[in-house]
């Protein structure tokens, strides 16, 4: 890892100012960025730690909207008892990763096999940054790519509280990332289904399943549907056809468990 | 160079570090606390597990400067004040929870993290909590037994 200047501001405004300099990068829990820097795939001149910013560490729920600060760790969300989102957070990586890794870091990174993107997209959540709000449908732009601009910080994420929701993760046993993960969320105006781990394009909505489940929220509603294997990830852990098959199996399980 | 101050196993320490100095490097190279092992250095194996403000973290995946002002506990802090093995360490010895011992510091710190929040874990809970700690020798079975025995003794 190349050396860098380290700064740890205590407010969002100071962090935004520090990130304005060339080659500066935000540091969340470091669970992705530090390994990446060790491999010299990233070499920022300045790291701006977000871990000292109290206003990014709050969780708040009024029963309608669950707001999770961008600096909240997976362990804190897991311990909060927020239904499917807490269960999802409690199965990210391992305990030590969960004690450092944050929701903001996970969403900024947008790994195609990460868990949180599925929850955010299925919940139609809103990403709040230092200068705007971004709807989930506009936020994810493909593998490791998002609508965030250089130096933009995720301050919090607002999840509308669903009537019912569930996340099913088929773990890749070595990395514990999702080989395929499906988040199903039911709202008064319809059902949303988001899939991670499967597509070359990163997290996506399975709209055919959403329509079927909005008409009838039961696993049988998926009978007759199938997902095209075209564009699914191919690697040594699974073929595109296998992943496409898993999406349907996991969607049915999520509906049954929601 | 920036300076860093923290409490390690109850002792106040200060050192000069680079931005890139990892907590695991600071503990081993500067403080000479070489009980914290570096296995993979890629966040996978858990040999470097230590506690920061009471929570288990991978020392190889946290900057030393991020631990400024923190309370850190390492395997050296798990022994009794007279130097004899602490309860969890003794249980590993008694129940054959180690062979080469390379993973053991991380296993003991992860087990202590579990038992701090769950005094009476099931076998499944123990296995789940140790998911981030890899052992090439034991097959895990006796590690689980060791943690169960330590839990029973700590009651
Ligand atoms: C062994 C291991 C297993 C894992 N398993 C899983 C898993 O099963 N599922 C899963 O989803 N993830 C998994 N992860 C990844 C983990 O969830 C990371 O915590 C997460 O991807 C990154 O969060 P972080 O806070 O550590 O961010 P960092 O590593 O600090 O940063 C990641 C990126 O986000 C940027 N960033 C950080 N915070 C913000 C913010 N608030 N606003 C804007 N940009 C920001 C950084 O500049 C960087 O580009 C695993 C990681 C490890 C090491
Ligand atoms: S040395 Fe830190 S996880 Fe392996
Ligand atoms: S005892 Fe050898 S690696 Fe665990």
C-alpha cells in the first residue's frame, strides 16, 4: 500500500472540503478500500475518514421510514431489529467485517455481489448525499458504478417501511458474498423484487415477478415465469443458467418467508 | 509523522506512524506484541483479530490512526495478571482446540467477542461467530468444544 495523508474530520462539511483536493478519497470502514489499496488498485494521496462524523452514525425510525446513517456499521443494523434489513446486515461477511463495514461504503462500492444494493433497490429507498437525494432506481449504474460524483458522500439512506419483506441469500461459501441474493418487499402500491449477485449489470429489478406478485403475493404466482440467462454472471461458482434458476427459487422462498 | 495514542491491554501507549500503518503492524512492530498474527493480510483469515472498544476487528484491515484514542485488547491481554492462561485460553489447551497454534490468537479473541455478548451460545452460534476465522489444522470441531467449555466455566 502506498502511503497517504490521513485526516479524520468530525463534520460532513469538513469532510466535503477535505475531499475537494485532488486524489482524495473517503474511508468508511475500510473493509473494501484497505484491501484494494494493499493491492495497489487504489492509491489515493489523501484518505478522509468518515468514522468520526457523529451525524452519519444515527439510526432513526418513525414507523414509516427507517433512516440509516451512511456511517452506521453492519453490526449496528443487525442488532437493531429492523426486520429483513437487519437480517441481511447480520449475514454480511463475518463479525469482524460487520463491526467495521458501513452501509455507505457498501453502496458507494456497489459490488455486483453485495447484499445492501438489493435491499435499497427493492425498498425503493432514497440515498441522501451531502448535496442531493437520489432515488434507488437512479442510483445503481452497473457493477461498481453509481450516480455518486467525485467527493460526494452518502450521509444516510431512507427506507420506506414495507408491509412485508424478506431477503434470501445463496452464499458463495468461500467469500460469503451472495452467489445470488433476492430481496422482496411488499408495499400498499405493489411489490418490488431486486436481485444481486446474478447479473453482469449489477443489482436489478425482476419486473415480471413484481407484476405477478403484486397481483397475488404467493410463491405460486411465480409459476410459469422464468428469467433469461443472457447477461448473467459466469464464473467458477456458477453458470448463467444456474444463477437464473436460483433467482426464481430464492424469490419464491423470500415470498414464502416474508 | 502523525502520532497515535491508545490504550493497549490497559497500558497507555503512544507511537509515530505513517498514514498507511495498519493496527496489526503497530501492535507487532512498534509495541512488539507479536501474539497478534498476520496470516493472509487480505481480510480473510482472522488470525489478526483484536478488540477495539470492545468489538472484534481484523487488525490487518484497520489503520493504526483509526484506533487513535481507542481501548485495544490483544491476545496478550487475555492471560491472567500472574501470567497463567485465561479461561478461554486454558479451554483451548484442555480440549485440543489448537494444533500449530497460528490461528489461535484470533480464535480466542473471536470467542471472547462472542461470549461477551452471549454467555451461553449454541454450537451453531459458535460456528457462525467464528466464520471469519480460518484454521488449517483442527477441523474446527475441538475449537467449538473449547468455546463451549469456556462458556460453561465462565457461566
Ligand atoms: C471478508 C469479507 C467478507 C465480506 N462479505 C460481504 C458480504 O457477504 N456481503 C456484502 O455485501 N459485503 C461483504 N463485504 C464487504 C463489506 O460489506 C464492506 O464493508 C463494504 O463493501 C464496504 O464498506 P466500508 O464501510 O468498509 O467501506 P470502505 O472500504 O471504507 O470504502 C469502500 C468505497 O466506498 C467509499 N465510501 C465509503 N463510505 C462512503 C460514504 N459514506 N459515502 C460515499 N463513499 C463512501 C470509499 O471511498 C470506497 O470507494 C465483505 C468484506 C470482507 C473483507
Ligand atoms: S491477517 Fe488479517 S484477516 Fe488474515
Ligand atoms: S491450529 Fe493451525 S491453523 Fe489453527
